[in-house]
């Protein structure tokens, strides 16, 4: 069964995709990274997330190579524009470069990578123009907290934003306090980045490290009870939410296959209570976590 999410424009987005951050940084690893993405596509993980920032365009080029030979219409392609380029003088050449590197003539979704000092009225204007020109199917934002979304909703066409990509995993639950509800009231789904909390030696602003997630007794016990790996449990925790897609980055075939299987894992109330005993939902506003 295909797991999908309904977007506000009436289209569907796959629930599971493949991230590309930190790919294409090392020429020796490139062939395996391409093979990893291709393996995922062959298995039906048919969404790829990239950005003009990643390896300065080389991740987009790598994703383009991985997609070669696959039916373009069967791959859901997301890329992101730097805030400094998200304006009339920068976005057209940014997108043209992304499309050239990716070897395609349109993106399924184009995201503003983060807000910084981007002029939101200009962003919405440009994104809608790119849509009209047929260069992108739809657009969204990334790393936007409630106040940013409220500002976006105030500008003309700001509410045509289809999705917000944010950091979310069991150790980074800050958005559950307010952003989740804000977006649900407006039917704007999420894409979770860092969904398995495994990127590098990262410690989120909440102070939860990869090691804490991996070694926690409750997490380990739930995974053992369900006969799944800890990382599968972490991914299932994100995918349990019907309006959340997740884009784990994985190169190892074994990881990719595990991630695919995680889509079918059902967490019970008992599982969730036990996970929350170690990593509770927030009871106060936490400044948006990002990395
Ligand atoms: N919008 C933004 O600001 C933003 C920020 C960060 C990331 N992102 C996007 O989100 C994607 C995912 O986030 P991320 O790469 O930071 O973190 P992540 O997906 O949580 O973690 C990636 C790490 O997890 C490992 N992994 C994946 N599946 C696994 C499994 N089943 N078992 C064990 N380990 C597994 C990978 O190993 P192997 O590679 O060795 O298989 C890799 O080292 C990025 O690639 C990028 O596309 C967006």
C-alpha cells in the first residue's frame, strides 16, 4: 500500500523520502551514495529531498544521477533555495541551476530553506510566479516556527504555502507544543528532517544526543518488544502522525530497507506512553530546534 499525505492543493506527497544532506561531500563515497538513492527508488521510496546548499549543488547533481533511468513522474523531488536567493533577483537563476544539476525541468516542491532576512512577500510572489511558469508544482518553507508562519500568512499568497519542513524526532518534540496545532488548523502538513536523530554527533537545543536516544532503556525495551531496531522505532514514532512525511538520509542498503519497513510499524498507546516517559511532549514553548 502506498503511504501518502494529502497537501492543501489537493495533490499527494509520499510519506517516506530520502535525504541527501552530507552526500556528495567525498568523491570516494559518491558511487555508494548514488547506489543508495537508486536502491531506495527501486524499493519504492520515491521522494528525494535536496537543496542548493548541500555540497554546493553537488548533492543535487548526485540526486540527478541517481534518478537517471527512473520515470521522472514517479519521483517526488524537493529542493530548497537559500534565503539570500529567495527574491526576484536571485530565485530564477537558483532554480535554473538546481533544475540543470538535477536533470529535470520541474520540482515537485520548492522550499525556502530557512527564514533569516528573506522578504516573505517577495518569497510568496516569486514562488507563485515559478508555479505559473510550470517550473515548480508547489512550494513551502523550512524551519518556520509559529511566529514565522503567522507572518507568512499576512502577505499576499503567503497562505499558498503547502508544507513546512522542520526538525522532528523523539528527542526534539518542541513543535508539538504549538506549531503542530497551528498547521493542523490550516491543513499544512510537515516534513520531518533528522527523523531518526542520527546525523553526526548532533545534540539538539533540548540537549538530547544521538547516544541518549539509542541507549535509553524505555526506547530499547519498546524496540525489543516489537522486534524492530531502535532506529526503526524512532522513524515509526515520526511516521505515526498522519500529516508527517519523513526523509531519513541513508546510504547503507540495510538502513534503507529498515526504513521502508518502518512505514508499516504501528505504535500502541502503551508504546507511546513508554517512549514519552523518557522523552515527554513539551509542556512549554521551546524555541524552534534546528540544525
Ligand atoms: N530543512 C533543513 O534545514 C534540513 C536540515 C537537516 C536535514 N535536512 C534533510 O533531512 C534529511 C535527513 O536528516 P539528517 O540527514 O540530518 O538526519 P537523519 O536522517 O536523522 O540521520 C542520518 C543518519 O542516520 C543513519 N541511518 C539512516 N537510517 C538508519 C537506520 N535504519 N539504522 C541506523 N542508522 C540509520 C544514516 O546512516 P547511513 O547514511 O550510513 O546509512 C545517517 O548517518 C537530510 O539528509 C536532508 O535532506 C533538512
